[in-house]
C-alpha cells in the first residue's frame, strides 16, 4: 500500500510540474499575441489612412483623365486647326494621366487587400488571446485540484481500487469544471475587455475629430464597461474561493454569495438557525460548495422563479435544504456523472453525511443535505 501511495504522489507531483510549465507557456503565448495585436492594430490604422488618401488621389486623377480625354477628342476632330505639336502634347498628356490613374487604382487595390488581411489577422489574434485567457483559468483549476484537493483526498482513501476509481471521477470533474470556467471567462471578462478596447478606439477617434462632448459620453460608457468587467472578475474569483469564508464564516459568506447573484436571480430567500460557534474549516468549505452548487443548478437548469435556502446548525449536525419551483427532472434518466453531482456526493461522503435529491418534472427540485458534526 505504501508503494501505491508513493507512486500516486510521484504522479501527482509530475502532473503539477507539467501543468505549471504549461501555464507559463500559455502566459507567454497570450502576451506575445497581445503585443502582436497592438502592433497590427497600429499598422492597420496607418493603412486605413493611406487607403483614404489613395482613394482621394485616384478620384482626382480620374477627373484629370476625363478632362485630358475630352481635350484629345476635340483636338483629334479639328486636327487641321491645331498644330502637330499641340496634338502630340494632348495625346501624351492624356496617356500619362490615364497611366497614372491606372497605377493609383492598382495601389488602392493592393492597400485594400493588405487592410483586409490585417483585419482578419487581428480577429484571429483576438480569438487566440481569448483562448489563452480561458486556458489560464482552466490551468489554475487543475493546479488547485492537484496541489490541494487531490492531495487531501488521496490521504483519506484506503486502498488502490478506491484511489483509481476516484481519480477517474476527479479527471471527469476537472474537465467539466475547465469547460465551465472557460465559458465564463469567454462570455464574461474576455468579451467585455474586447468591447472596452473597441470603445476606447472610438473615444480616441472622436476626440481627434474635436467632438469632446461625444468623447466624454463614450468615456462614461467605457467606465461603465470597466466596472461591469471588474465585477464579473470578482464574481469568478469569489466562486473559486470566497475569502469571506475564512474571515467571517459560513452564514455571512452564503448571504454575500446570494447578494452577488442579484443580477442572475433576484428571488433567492435565505433562512437559518445556528449556534454561535464557528464550524471547523472543512465543514464550512464543504457546506458552502454544496449550497453554491445547488443554487447554481436551480438558476441555470431549473429555470426557477423562486429559490429557498434553509440552514440549521446544531452542535450535533448540519441540515440544509435548497428548494426551487423550477421545471424539475426525472431522476431515473438524469446522468449522475456531471461535475455537480460527483462533487456533491464526494464532499458528502468525505464528511460521512447524506445527500438526497427529490425532483419531479414540472414540480421543482429539493436538495436535502445532512452532515453530522464530529468532535
């Protein structure tokens, strides 16, 4: 058994080192892509100005070419009136202006193609930066599991078969959590930051045109976007590890978490009865995650109009209930290999508790949590 433990610890350490190196590589890719994005964006702005100037010069040459052809037509029809030198000059001038016009239009075409190429490259880099940011978040989740949760759980498991089975479930859970965090980062901060970048460019162009009132209006809009982005980042950080849990305890943290969900769901009601003493850290972390997961399921999947959260803490046990009036589901057909259900069952099992989920289609869902307090 000791050999199994040593082998598993060695594997975990190797995975941690590999993931850390991957995180550094992803960060470097992200930074290089961001710098390349800035360079191309600057080049694109300069190129757009050249395109505008070339179009204007081409239009002027087109007018001159029309005038030269008109003069040449007049001279050709009345060649007996004009001298040979005058006719030659009219022909040469018409040919030169026409040639200059064709060259200018070719330059315009080449500049347009280069502009389109840069715009496509810019979009590609934006997507690359977004993917890199998503990967950074997922890598952080992996490191957290490997360096903390996985090591702690490994110490609790008693034999190799349990370790193998649990390891497979953790890997499945990790993949689902990575996808979840990636979606949150892509749909939240990444999109907001991209929008802020575009809006800031609008502010710059507006200010250069001298329209300060419009520029100030856009600046207010940009500040609003920055505040929203900061709020979204804080929410994601809070989901990963709420600092209030260590400082204030379980009940204040649940209250604060429900407050952060105001925009997602404004009809969440929390009731509690509790002794004055704090619970051990492992109980508070587990209970918060269980209640958090239950609330998120009710918001995202149940389409509930009302969510009730009840918590009772005594010196013997903890009772929790999360009840929603959503669409419900058929327990017989529900897949039990999702991250939420695996994580909830594993946390409950580690603490020797009981998890019961009651749900019927069209009648909402009730999640019952019972955890004994071992002193």
